[in-house]
C-alpha cells in the first residue's frame, strides 16, 4: 500500500508530500534492497548520497504523518537490518543551506565564497563555483 487508506482519502482532500528517509544499519543501497522497496512502494526512489542510503517518496495523503509512518514501516520491512535514522524534506534542505550560508558569512575566512553563494541563491540559480 503506497498511499493513504481509502477512508483517509475520502475524508479530506489529499496532497502530495515529498520526503526522504535516510537509512542506517546498511552500508549501501544494493539493487536487491531497491527492488524490495519498489515491490512494496510504487512511489519511492532509492539511492545513495555521500555513502548514505536513502529512499525518497512522493506520497499522496491527507496528512504528513499518514504519509511518513507507513513509508518508514514499509522500508524497514523491505530491507533487513535497515533503520530509518532521519526524515528530511526539500524545504528543510533549503533551510539548512541558508543557515550554513549565514554561518559562513559570519566567518571572515569564508565570507567571500558565502556571499557569492548567497547571491546565487537569491537569484535562484545553480551554484557552479566559478
């Protein structure tokens, strides 16, 4: 079951929630693990970032908790030994980036790079480092 229950869907208007489950307990996202997740969750995308396995969802539900909790249960049951150690959303990633830039701007040795990245962020362009 990849979406909310039929009762939840009938009671209220659904939304699509995007979130990522960061996994611990496994060293990598193997094809076998990913296939097991895909067999249970048709709204998931498996991958690795900086050596950390993750599963990203775009899940329809009436409430965020009703989307996240079953996803955690499905992923942990699909991958033996895996445990969800963190849940992240795209909005949190942007907020973390802004906070990192604000800290860098306060550090004189990093302020020039931070200011360049800040301007790119304000203009909503991809930072290339050049």
